[in-house]
């Protein structure tokens, strides 16, 4: 294993907190990874990692070496790009599932054509992702974000809409205002952050109104949430961009259009303790290019600070 491969392995071990996970990321065996780090420590004459049966973390010297290695490898990647004009390597991103399928994938062929030496590992879902521990370069999230050590790049805001099926409305009636929701039911969408179902949210001018309706069905995935709404289980609030067909064919009907939910912010996050690599930089710039116009074209200009959290 050459010096740069060893440095990259060392970074992965620190990021992942595991020899086994880092070795798998680098396509080598655990014994090979262990031997490489042992040789690196012998060459430097210092111990870089504290090892335990459950976790690996850098020593003080290892943390300093880690920061230097991040800068060195990022500079090397920049130099390679400057010489060849190409961005290369593996980019790991995690994206909201429906957004990945409806917006990113249709636009991805153009991005891959622009960067033929780049490989993209695209994970999807609504769950919380620990970027450092899971070895993910960046993640696209919806909702207001709590303070963290991540760098947050806003991408836009999604217009939200309140929907229910014709069969549900035939049973419960069409409410004229949020005050008419007594006797109605919602489908509970369980927050990945709190583990509790999110209340429905409506606006009346500058006022934000929350209503927690009875929910006999709780779900944790957007696709299940949408299908349950079509089957008449209750009222839902979802991004408008994903339900144009349902609204057009009458599978779902907009409820309380004069009291729309607050829009939901969409952001891309990446670790602040790592210099932004060229492959992450071009991917983030591409996200800004495609998500703003395609996802948020119908959203109003209400600020991120006022938008709701998931």
C-alpha cells in the first residue's frame, strides 16, 4: 500500500471509528489495514490511534495528523483535477427518497456525463444519517435543522399541501377552516428526530396553527404515508411537487387551500471538520443548480427561519 493510500485509510479509520468499516470502504482486508497503520505509526515514531474492543479514536498526535492529512489529500485531489480537468473517485450521498427518484435521478445522467471519472453511491430515505460514522460525504435533508458541526447549504423551500382522499372526505366532510377539524383524523407521520407524530400545521396570515388530530395509523416513510392517504386513512401534509398527478386525476384532493402549511426548507449538509473535496464541491453545486428551480419553483419566499422542522 503506497503512502497516499495509507493516508486515505487513516482518514477513513478516524471517520468511521472502526478498522473493519474503513478497510471495507477501501476494498482491503482488516489485517492489511491493521498492518498498514502499524507501519505508519512506526515510520512516524508515534501512536496515532487509541484502540478498544468497541471503538477507535485518534490520539492527540493522531488528531493533529488527521487535520494535516485532510488538507494534503484535498490539495492533491485539487491538483489532479487541475492537471486532468476531471473529478474522480467515489462520492457517497444520502438523499430524501422521493426527491432522489423524482428530481435527482432524471437529472443524474447529465451530471455523470460532465464527470465521467466520478462514481456516485446514492443512498435514500428519511432517517437520520451520521455522516462521519457512516462514511457519507453529504446528505440532503428537509426541515429546520438543529445546531450541529455540519456545514449547511440551503437549496430552497418546498411548498407543502394538505391532502385527503375523496372517500375520506365523503365520510368526514370538507372542513372550511382549521377550526372545523374536530372529528377528523390524520395519518401520523413519525418524526425521525423526536419519535413522535408531527402535528398538522396551517397558516392564517402570519399566524401558524398546529392541530394534532387522532391518528389510528402511524408511519415513518413518505411513500407509505402517501399510499395510506389514497386509501382514506386520514389527512396528510406533503410536498406539493410529488403529488401533481394525484391532484390532477382526483386521487387526492387539496384540503384547506386558504390555510397552507408552512413551506419546508431543503438543505445539503457536509462535515465542517473536513476540507471540501472537489467531488463533493461539484455535487453540491449541481444540487443547487437543479433543486432550486425544479423542487421549489412553486414555493413562496417565506424564510428558512419560519419553515417547519421534520
